[in-house]
């Protein structure tokens, strides 16, 4: 594959969607063909799975059911959208990928689902493929949740299933992302998401330029 796959990770309200859009605009100024996407819901079929996963009661699915649905969405997403784009030399920027599953279904839920089960599902659905770079936007959960609920007020559909979980869930989630970064230092970069949008965008652009020599 000739393109690059860059994933954005972080807790609720960390600003991933905004920073993906800004990085996409920056890369276009460098003459790079960019595809912006997300998980779950990056495909037409995935949009149905997204509704199951991010809307409604926080307790309607257990960790195992969530993981299976996320990996079903991921397989569809990769096979029908991401891999073809990379083969066409596009750079793909994704709002979440498999680190989210490990963070949300393993770390945040007090390890109710084993790490080995998630790794097995990853190997089955994605194989040995991995992102070229993962940017983890780190934020205090209380600040992020306040941002996320404020954003939800303007949305017709309330995607607040995760936001409605206990604060302990979000604190464990943050610890999980930092542990994932610690275990994958070559791939992951942790960024302070409390910075202004402009300062964070500049930092991300610099990291991408240095990493890929553009």
C-alpha cells in the first residue's frame, strides 16, 4: 500500500473531529490526496452499526457484544473503504480505530473482556495491518465530557451513550489510552488536547511533516 493511514484517538470531547478536518486541509496544501473517515460508521452499512453503538442506554450492550459489533464495522470499513484508498495512494485519516476498542471495551470497563480476546478479533478481522501513525488527544475527562455534552445540545441525534457512563469509566479510559501509547511508542504520539485548536493543529502538522518527510 502506497498511502498513509493516520488514526486519531482519545476520550469524549477531545477534539478529534476538528483536528482531523484541519489536518486534512493542511495535507491538501501539500498536494496529498486525503480521505477522511471514522469508526464506527465510515460506510453506509456501518452507519446502522454506529446507531446501535453510540445512541441509547449505556447498559444495553455488554463489552463482548460491543467488541463484536465494532469489529464487524471495522472489517467492512477496511475492506470497502480504507484499503482501496491506500492502494490508490490516498492518505486516510480516521476518527478512531482499533485502539478505541482496546481502550473502551478493555481498560474502561475494568477489563471485563480479556485483552487476548480483543487481539484475536483484531487478527481475524484486520490481520497484521496497523496504522502508520496514531495521534492520541489526551484530555481531563471532566473537561472533555463538558465539551461533548455542549456539542450534543446542537445535534438532532444524541450520540451520548458513552458520555452517560460513570466518571470512573472515563478516567479508566484515559489511563487505558496512555497505557496503549506507552506500549506502542513508535506508532503513538500523545498530545495535550487542552491547548487551543490552532496550537494543537500546528503541533499535529509538525509531527506529521517530520514523521513522513513532507
